[in-house]
C-alpha cells in the first residue's frame, strides 16, 4: 500500500512540488531581515529542488522518460547537487549574516560532494557485492550521515565565528534529520521487509526538497543596515 503511493506521481513529483512551495513560502516570510545573498541562495535552493523533483520523476511531466544515458546522468547529478548545497555552506557563511562564495570555496565543496558517491559505489561493488539499488541507497545514506559528523572539526576551522557556526549547526541538524530518517526507512524496507518503510521515506523526502530554504533564512543572523558598507553619498564631503 505505502510502496504504491511512494512510487506514484502523487508522491513524486506532486508532494515534492508542494514541499518546495511550502519551503519557499516560509522562507519568504523571513527575507526582509536577512542579507540579499541569503535571499538569493534560498531562491536558488527552491529552483534546484523543483527541477530535481520534476526531472527525477519516473514519468516526467511534459517530457516522459529521459532518453538513454540521461536517465542515469541527470538523477546522479541532482544527488551531487543536493549534497553540494549543504556542503557549500561551510565555505560561505559569515558572522555578519551574508554568504560569500569564492572559487576556492566552491572547489572545496565540490571535492567533498564527490567523496560519498565514489565511496558508496566502491563499497557496494567491492565490499557488499550487491546490485540491489536499496543497498546502494542505504550505503550512501550511512556514509553521508557519518560525513556530516566527521566534518565537525573541519567546519570549526572553516567558520571561526560563533554566529556562523551556530547558523551552520542548524543546517547540519536538518541534513542529519533527513539522512537519519532515510536510514531508518531503508532498514525497515531492506532488512525487515516492512511496507511502512516507504511511508517513513516520505518524511525525509519532504524535508530534503522543501525545508532547507526555510531553515537557512529563519536561522540566519539579522542583517542590520550597520553591517552594510557606507554609500558613497554618506561619506562625501559637503561643498
């Protein structure tokens, strides 16, 4: 019963589109007090999540099935992008409440984003010797959950300010929540053969697609006008 709903268009993409819309609505409610870079990143998160929900559907609305290798390449790309949106935050958050994206930070985040996909494939092929997709999912989830915890010292070095660390901790808690629930759901499905595992999987799906923009904005430090550089007219010498 729950598996049928999970595999249906009502769950993916319809429910996930609703999650994107709800996340966008909640984020918009707190945008007035945050830095423009936070608003821009939150908007980008909504667009990426909506595209993910659309283009990774079993039967893509308006398109149908993706042809050939695109059926594999696009879902894998969105998995990496989905992790990258979280991993990049350790490189860009500031105590002032702004996001500062640099080329070096983006490269570092990309390196982190490829670590778990590569390790998961190697483990499934050479350690578990399995071709079961659910085994790959569970391996990936456990590895990324462990990566979030293992990166704590790295994040402390990358974000020396207390405010930025606290801001990042909210994003980490969210990522741990969706990966932890995915792990629980896949254990129920894979080892206990419980149909309720598919219902449990809906929860992290909704969080993954909808919650991040809202949490990013609502947990952001208030960006006061005092943080902004002075306008040239403010410092001009009167005649």
